């Protein structure tokens, strides 16, 4: 049986990955900050699917948290075959309205943690000649929209570059770029969602199914829904200046800043 490690596993996209992978028979390493929720999740998945679910309480906004997950990924006696870097959050507010401390915390989680954990996982995967990494980004990566979008753009570019460097090694890397997903994300950030049209919302379980299929196909970037594929096609054709103005207006209305 293979083992998958999922950060931010107790809610939203991370929880959907955990459910799907457990149903497929993968053992899990569940990583999040809330020890109680981790324990409940591990028990439920073990009882339902008969898999082993290890818990690792870690805050990826801290050096100690990142280092703890790095150590687990580097453990070659209990190898991790699939890493899902899913942990992340949004800040409510426009540039300069958000504190510098919060901006730097976002970069710690979205950039430093992704870099370090991907590296910790990919090295032993390359030595074994197999493995996969899914780095959860966002369609915001393709829009000029503050620190959140910039950090997710970094995730996409880093993942694509690393995938090229590891081509032929047996290690697959993919950036997953969803749109709006019904999770705790917006609630935790204090963002309203009443104005978001129903047709823009994605189902986390369907998203994960599409993402895993794209990873199996060898794609390095996954936009797992026809609606968002079409929207991103329009984005590519829109002049950058106009796109920036549109992104600023819609971002204030709908998304993280």
C-alpha cells in the first residue's frame, strides 16, 4: 500500500483528497494544526476504509511546523509516495490594509513551506524512481491580484520548473489551480460569499477526482473544470492593463486580496 501526506487535511480540498485517497486504499499522513480534528478524521477514515491514518499536528506558518513535516517526508523507512501541499489561507483587505506580519505569514505558508516540503519529498522519491507531488495553487495565479495571487503564481511557476528538472525520474509534479470551492476558506478569512454566482462554485470531491486524473496523465498544471478552463482562456487574451483593472474590481468583491 502506498502512503500520501496531505497538509491542511481536515477541511475543504485537503479533506476531499483524504477521503478519495483513503477510498482508493492509500495509507495517509494527515497534517493540520488542530490535533482534535486530526484525530477524529484519522479515526473516521481508518474505520471506514481500513487504511492506516497517521496524524501530525503542525503549523506551517512556523519553522517548527515546517521542519516537523520535512522530517516525516525524509523518513525513508516509511516513505511517502504522494505529497499534497494543500495548506493555505486568504487575507481580507486590500494592499496596505493587511498587516505586514500577515503578508509574511502567507508567504511562509504558500511559498517557503511548499518549496521545502516539495524538496523534502522529491529527493527520496527520485531515489526510489517514483512518486508524485500536487501543489495546490489557484486560478488567482493567472491574475494580477496582490500577495495571494502572487504567491499562487509562484507555486505554479515553481512546480512547472521543478517538473521539467525531474522529467524522466519517475517523479511527477503538478500545480492544481481551482476556482471557488465550497470550503471553510472564505469563512476563516472573514470574507462574504453571497455575491459569488452559483455557477462559479466547484465541488471539492469532483475537483479532487479531476486533479488525480490530470496527475496520472502527466499534466504539470491542472485547471480541473471546463468553466474555469474557458475563463482562463479569456484571461490569456485580455491585455494586462485591462486585466489588472478587472481583477482589482472583482477581487475586492469576491476573493482574497
